[in-house]
C-alpha cells in the first residue's frame, strides 16, 4: 500500500488493527502516523488511550500489555512503536502471538526504516498487517508534492513557482513543507503563490545558500564559491548536507552533458532530466563547463570528501579544497 492509498482508506473510515509504516522518507512516515492516530483515537481522551514505545528500549511485554488493554471511555486505543527494526529477538517473540490475533479495540502502529526479512516477526507482519512503504520522491515528483501541499493549505502555487522551489530546496520534504507554510502566510490575501514569493522567502533558507554554492561551482566562479562556502559554515551548516546537495546538482549536470553529447534537443533534455524550462538554459551552460570524464572524477572527489568529513577530517578544509578543484 502507498501513502496516498492509506490516506484514501482512512478517509473512508477504515482503521487498521496493525500497520507498519516504514521507508527512507521519514517525513512521510511521520505524516502517515499522524493521519492514523488522528483517526484512531479521540484527541480529548488521548492521555487515557495512547502509548508510545521505542524498539531499542522495549522488552515486548510492555507493548503487548498496552495493546491488550481495553480503551477507556472510547471505542479504540492506539499504541505506537517507533524504531521497530531495533526490537530484540525476545521482544519479537513476545509480540508474535498478538500479530496473529490482534485486539479489535486497539490500533497498533509500528514505524521504522526497513523490514528485516530474516526475522519471522517481520514476515508475519507482512502477512497480517497493513504495510505502507514510504520511498524518497524522485526529483520529477517534487513539483507535484509542492502543488499538493500548497493546495491543501488553501493557497495554490503557480507552476513556475513550484519548479523554482523544487530546484532551490531539492529532495527535502521537511524543508519543502516548512517553506510552503511560510509562503502561504507571506502570500496573505493574494489567491496564489507566485514565483516572486518563492524568490523572497526561499532565499532565507539554508538550502537556498547551498543551491547558490552549487550554482557558483557549476559556473566555476571560485571567488563567489568560497564566499558562499564561508557563509554556510558561519551559519552552522553541516558538511554532509552540503555534499549531498552538490552531488545532486552535479548528477543533473552529468545527465545533461551526456544528452548534449548525443545532440539531444534542448526541450527533450529538460524532459529527460526533469528540469523546468525556467532553469534549463543555465544548467546547460554549466554542463558545458565539464566533460563526462571530469564529472566522473568530481563524483569520486565528492565521495572522498563526504567520507573524510565523517571520519575526522576538517569539514571546511575539505570543502574548500573541493571547491578549488572544481573551479580550477
């Protein structure tokens, strides 16, 4: 089952007895969890009918006791188990009989990052529970996510504005959601969010600053690259996030470079790579600054930089050297 299918099912009033929400996209896992809990229990009676446990701390019997407890002054109670993949073997054994015969008055929600197919507990979950996987959205799905978020908050967003926000923020749904909330407030009484609104609001975010760094590196502007890099570190930005954004940017340049080498028409390049026409011209100019061999070397350098920053290397020195190498 997908997130949208779960949402549709909940709107019809179907509350699962047991479900497991998992995947790489923690933002959507948390959103699905809130949707289920909001439907499963009365907020005014939440203190009496809701328990939270953590897989790395639970012995299983505590979760079992809570799940088997009858709801108080309500039709249903809810039990949430986070970090399910960290449940011990003992805890899994304790919970297994309940998975086979759940209480009809309890909604038991497991959340985690993955399914461990080696454990019988997870195999039984697959058979008897509602499983919802939350994968990271591909870049070409981000504008749809943005449009849906804005519409749900009562303020539609122009297509060009959604494209710009996707381009600036990238595949960070938490940050995108936060920026959309700000844009809705900023737009005020105006009926739609415009591209100018995005330019004003998103430019204040850290993600926009990283985007600037990527753009300066793509144009091989060393002076502004180093200024942008220094500003990011002064603002407390972390090296892994910067390296991830740069990797995404240069991956797009690599795709564009390959298509250029194949004499692909510009409009088709935009469709293939998933870049809006508004930004395509600049991205093509950046891609022309690198051949495919150099782009392959850049990915190796990004990988080395990322590993070194996580194993004791000085982040600023590493990224400074990376920027100089890219703009050389």
